[in-house]
């Protein structure tokens, strides 16, 4: 195709693009038909749909009860980890309650 037969690029407002996407998403007709009716290239309309459509949530819907159970479990696990950490921070003591000291014998 040479430059003389090439169609000039049309510039569309963002409002027009969003309206076209809304129309394409809300009607039962094929996107190609919507594009024809609007005078837009079908590939252009598909591009707008992917750009302007609201993202579909992929996170599985969980019931509130399931979420509360998970929070309860995590709080319990956190408390256990904090307790273990605090035990490791304490100085180690012998059975008599005195600090255990290790000395190396350098004689010999």
C-alpha cells in the first residue's frame, strides 16, 4: 500500500473509546458488528476493550467465616513464634538457676 491510498489515522476521544467499550460489553451482538456500527476497526475496538474494561477479579470469593478462621489461626501461630523467639532470647540457665559458663582448659 502506498502513502496515497493509506487511510489517515483517526483520533478518538477517551470518552468515545470508553463508550464504545461499554456498548461492546453490554450488548449481545458480536464485537465486530459493534465496531462496524461505530465505524471503528474491529482490532482497534478489541484493543480498547482490553485497555478500558475493568479487570476481572481472579481472587476466589471466600466467606467471611473462612477469613475469620484464617485470621484466628495466624494469630495463634504468631503467638507461638513470639513465645519461641522470647525463649531463645533468654540467657540459658542451669538446673540450679545459675548462668551456665563454659571455660576452656588451656593446660596440657
